[in-house]
C-alpha cells in the first residue's frame, strides 16, 4: 500500500545534465547557418573589433525538423522577451546595405 502513494514520474520527463565546463556558455555575436538536404549546420562565431580573423566558437548540427522546432522556440522566446522588456531593434550592419556587421568595425568608446 505504501508503494501506491508514491508520486509517479511523468513518462515524458527528461533528466538533462549541464556539465560544469559548459555552464558558463560561449559568447558569439555572429551566426552562419548552412544546410544540406539532411541537416542544418549552425556555426556560432565571435568577432572582435580590429581583428580581421574570427573564430567559430561552437558548431551545432541538427535535422531539418529540429531546425524548424528551434526556429519556433526562438521566435516564441523573442516574443516573450519583447513583451517583458520592449521591442528589440535590429540595425543594419555598418551601412553596407545588408544585415551583416561590418568586417572592420571599430570601437566607438574611448578610454
């Protein structure tokens, strides 16, 4: 009878572990996305001012179905963020006519 009173775990529950070495995250300020017929490749890149070379800091490869789910989840989170903090404005990059940051951007602050 004591076993009948135990709370049952939902069958769809997943235990997700976040290793300590990943917990701090990786900063990226540019993403390049490419795809084939069977996968999407997301390269997260960190560009630094006055440094002509940028490094891929992380690469994530997903199926097309997961890419679409990610798109939906990200859109939902942006919507929730904007409801709480206001509209996110996206500036055109460096006056070069597209949404990419300029490849030779320079800092605007002085020390």
